[in-house]
């Protein structure tokens, strides 16, 4: 039997899958996580999710902007403010690609705190007051 035999040449029927393969089939491929999930993960402090979410916001992806503005978790707004002011995310160093380190990016992200395009004004004010 050759190393690269097709399933018809070995004793396993082709429809048999292993549990590990089934788990891989359910996991979404890299880069296809919905913005809503990225926003929730970024609120918990996950920098990879924040990195991808911010890239989508900068690309004017409507679902990403909606995910940021509609998430009912103050932590996302706090982390976003921390990134704008300090360049960190959830108290940890945040290495972002050059496109997210520009002055334009910081200005664009600041607009998420300005009504009506971003975070709820009451929540934004609460987060800004807490940061002061």
C-alpha cells in the first residue's frame, strides 16, 4: 500500500471522519470571525481580536462599526480609549500594524466617541469621565 493511497484503496470508507477533523470543520478559518464576536473578545482584553476589529473599523466595514457602537460592555470603550491615549490594550503592550499607528487612525477612532456615529453618548461620557 502506498503512502498516498486514496480512501478507496485502504480499509476505511471515505465518509468516516475523526473527532479532531470534525472540530476543525466547525472552527472558522482565520479572518472570518464576525465583527460582533471580535468586539466581545476585544472587550475581554484579547489583543488579537482588537487588532482585527480595528482593522475592520479603519476599512469602514459597517458591521464592525455597528459592533463597536452597539456592544453593551463598557470594557470595549475603555480599552479603545486606552489604545487611543496610551497605545496599550487592557493594560498590556499592543503591537499594531503601521496602518493602525497613524495619527489618522487615532482621529478616526476618536470619532467612535462622537454621537451619532459611534458609542452611545451616555456610555461614552461615563467611560471618558472614569478615565479622567
